[in-house]
C-alpha cells in the first residue's frame, strides 16, 4: 500500500508539473482559436448550455441535447462544457479540460506501464508522455485528439486486462472495458480505427474461453449498443454524411496521397521525429533491437532499480494492436498530423521499454558503473527531449492567430438591430476571424451573437442585401474564400444599404470592417410566410425539394438562431386549431419537423396528409422515408406496402424494397437491386 501511494503521488506530481507548464503557455501565448478549435469550443458551449450549466442555457430534454452533435458524438463536449461552467469560457480558461484529459491519459499510461513491467518503467513512460512534442502540442490546441487519446489509451489498457489469458476473464474487467470503449467511441468515431482490432481479438478469445466469458462478451456488446445507439439513432444520417465529408471528400480536396502510393505509407513514420523527438526514438528503437536479440534479458529481474519481469502476454497485446491500429490509420484516406495521436501512447510505452533495456544491459555488462551511468543517461535523454519539445512549442507561436475579434464583437453587441439575438455574416475566412470564432466570442459570457459565412456563391448577394443586419468584411487578405466572396464584398460596400460602423487593424497591416444595415433600408423578406409557400412544394415530389432546400439553406446562414421556426410553428398550429385539414399547415409543420430532426412528429403530419390527399403518393413516400430514417424498417415497410399497389411511384417501390431488406426480408434483395437504382435515377432526373 505504501509503495502504491508513493507511486501514484509521483504520477500526480508529474501531472501537476505538466499542467503548470500548460497553464503558463495558455496565459502568455494563447491566441484566437482558429476554425477547428473554435468549432469544438462552440460545441462545448452548446452542450454546457443544454445542460443548464451556463448562462442563456436550460435543460430542454434529450432530443434537444442530441441535436447538438449531428456529426461527432457528444461525450467530449459534455465534459468540456461542464468544465467551462466552473473554469470560465475564455479560451484559456476552457483549456482546463485539456489538463483533465491529460491527467486521464497519464494515469492510464501509468497503470498500463505497471502491468507491462512495473512502477519504474511506468514512471518513465508517464514522463515521456508529459514531454512528447505531439502530446504537448495537443495540450496547447483545443481539438478532440487529447480526449480521444486519453479515452482510447484507457480503453486499450482495460480491454487488455480483460483479454489477459491468465489474469483476465472477470466480470468487473469486462464491464469496465466495455464502458470505457463505449466512451471512447462517444468522443469521436475514429476511435474505432484503434479499438476494432483489439475488440475483435478479445471477442475471439472470449468465445474460445468458457461460458462465463461468453456471457461477459454479450454483456459488453449490450453496454456498447445501449451507450451508442441513442446518439446514433438520432444522428446517423448526418453522422454518415459528416464522416464522408471529413474523410473522403476532405482527402480529395486537400490532395492527400493515394492509399497505394509510397507517400501514403511513409506519411506517419516521417512525422515521428517531430512528434516524439529524435533522442527518445533513437535510444528507444536501439534498445528494442537489443531487447529482441537478447531473450535472456527479457526475463532478467533487477532489484536495484525495481525492474520487474516483463508480462509477455501484455506486451503481445500492446505490440500487435499497435501494428494493426497503425495499419488502419494509414489506410484511412484523410491524413493529418494529429490523427496518429491516439496510437502514440502505445508507441511511447514500447520505446520506453527500449530505454529500460539499455539499463539492463548496463547492469549486465557494466555492473560497477551502472548505478551512475543509467540514471545519468536517463536524465540526459530526458533533458534533450524536453529541449526538443520546448523548441517545438515555440515554433507554434508563428502560427498562433492574433486579431481584433474581441473589439469587433463588442461593437456588434452595441450595434442597434431589431433583436438582441444577432447573426453576423462573415465574408472573409482567416484563422483569426471566421464564422466559428465569431460565434464563440459572440456567445461568451451569455452572449447571443452568432457568425455565419456567406459568399460561396454569386446567389448569396441578393439574400444578404435583403436580410442581413451585420456584415464583416476584410481589407487585404481574405483567407480561404472563393472569388464569389469578393463579389459579395463589393456589393455590400457599394449598395448604400450598409454603413461601416468600425474598422479594425490586423497584425499583418490589413484590416477588418463591420457594416450595419441602415435604418432606412428595412429587411425586404418575411421568411416565415415564404416558408409556408415553399413547404407546399413537397406535394410535387423531388422536383419540389430542390428550391425548398436551396432557400432554407441560405436562410439558416442569414438567421443563425432559426428565429423563423418559432413563428412558423405558432402560425400553423393556430391554423390547425381552426381547421385540422389545412393542407398548407400540415406541409409546413411536416417540413419544419424534418429540419428540426423530429422525424416521428413529421411522420404524424404525413399520416394526416395521406388521409387528406388519398390520390397523392408523396405523403406516403415521405412518411416511409422518415420512418426508415428513424431506424424502424418494419413500420416503414408496412406503410409502403399499403399504398404501393395503388400508386405506381418508383421511389416508393424502392423504399419499400429497401425497408423489407433492412427489416430482415433478404429474399427481397433481387427486387431491391432493381428498384433502388430506378428510384435514384428518378430523383436525380427530377432534381435536374
């Protein structure tokens, strides 16, 4: 007990030291969060408000909470939002959550290290984790890779404990492993790249072991399904679409190498020198070679330095899963420096074993001097690695965005508009000013300002001139924008509709300017009325969808608070009170519920429309579609079956076959192979 207390006290001291360094960095060098960083901060702020922990927030139920994580699971944002509630919502205050996640990572590595080779080795591994440049950078950068790395490392350790052929197979181990694996996936879907090989291996081992481990395996999968399914059921369509854009479309857009190219396979190895450090790599790899070529030293026990025997099964678990997860990460089309981060703790533990091997070698062949040589070598190596990490951190200063965003938001907050819930149209897109960080700084301290970017199309000009109240333009560098944004920029400046109310200098000599709509040029569009007219286009099928979503998409940029939804719902519910068969009201509320991701409510309106319009197959088609999207293929199949005989609608037929196949009627696969492509062709023709 005393040794254990001493060990964990040392781990705690290492975490405190790392945290102090992080806080010094955030206090002196932190700048404005860029695109990704601000997006994740916004997500944390949203979830903190949804939990009722932050100003302007309140608990509105599970569906409202799940609405906030359409593409990426919510766990990290829930934790981070909770931290913000007591740490503060300034970016450097919000960064306290990174220190908490780092504490989980260091504790996981410490526990895993003890299992692999004892306390001394574990402390060395934790020290390397604290000073590794890549992990130090993640503690200074508000992205999801730090919580992802922490939860994956914890999950791999606990899963390995349950898998262990000798010490594993206990119920508490199984439940703990399943819970943490579920948590890792609920941080980010890419956790599966690391966890899937380990889960498949432990599944295979559990099936071969005994009845108890088979029952534990069933319990593990039940825990995983119960944990992930609520979020996945609510957001599976947007999650799949977001994953496709983030992985495949992003890889193509950024010019990432082909999977079959040599560049692809060398992409991550070439980063290791920067991410881990040359000293740690050289000594670690050479020590591993020494370890693998000298089997006797593997089982040698050195009491002087408390070098315990290796747990060979635990090392086999680490090495094989490290290789398979590295392979899957390399195969993933989208490449990025931080995407390899979840694997680095396993790699660092393996390299630490190489360092320890040099100590064993000195003990074996240089016994007289080992007591002085090895500690000296360790300290020299750590200092060299620390210098490398510090230099890496200093290089980040060159890329830390600085700009006048606080001054812009303050002026926008005081600008006279029709509503305190303001939407700022952001035309430029730079690291120090974009729609994401405008939203974050606009909503700090209970603010109600959000930023939305327009200018990606020439069609954005007229809606902005008709409806926008506040617009940010840039003089000089515009950032990552299309040429059409310059047309919007010029239109705002020359329209005489907007008045420039402030100009703000940028560090590079350029400037930003804030423009406000003049009082004698009121908005020319009432979208709540326009929405009802658009919704009736659903009765025409796919050809009515394109204009609806084109206009709605633009409106969501102009009205970042979705204020129109309140008025639309209120007006149409009043119509239904007077006339339950009001077609316009039913179509409007059905569309509104689809846009709000309330598919069950939308289905009820389509069911009413089926009764009102018995000769129109589109209400049944939409009802089948939203029911299928709610992951209820059996009910969707029943809906389609009732009407497809009397209505020859190719889309309805395709949905019927798809619903039956997903519901288990595999004999409908041949029919689905024919009807689904026909349905897709029909929709494409209608949209074009």
